[in-house]
C-alpha cells in the first residue's frame, strides 16, 4: 500500500499557512502559538490510523498553566519525563474527514485544539 502522507509535506503546508513549527518527526509535529499573551507549544501526534482519524494534540509544559478545563494531566508516551496534557475537544462533535488531504485533516484538528486553548486561557 503506498504511503498516504509524509509529516514533511504536512509541515510544508502548515508553514505556508503561517504556522510556526518547532519540531517535525515521522510521528509528530510541534507548533508554537501565541494565545492571549502566552506562548503555547502544541504537539500533534499522528497515530497509526492517520489520516483516517485526527491526531492527538498535547499541550507541552502543562504544569506551567495550572488547572485547565479540557486538558488532561498525562505524560507524553514518547518522553515519559515530559509534562504534557492531552487537549480534549469532545467526543460528540461531528466531523467529516477527507483522508485524501492529510494536511487539511491535521490543520483542522490543530485549529480545533488552538480554539479550545484560546477559550480556556482567556
């Protein structure tokens, strides 16, 4: 089965859309955001089913932000010493995923995570 996407092609697309990328690997993309005066790093982890499902988005430096609704107190499975929190966007939200455009799938999920953080960091 041919490869459906590469993280580099998604990263190139995100750069073209004005996102600031901090790190790109085969399994995740980390982006920097400025939300309500705070610098926020978000790590998007592409699971085995991507692009048929959305990536999981994690808030890095979770402890810096204290108690936040919709952000769990989890550990990054790839770096167990890091403090990260899974950004929960709700399981009842209806979404349509066009897996033929993985960069759009990633962008949609990332923008949803940013909107969630923008609401709770105000």
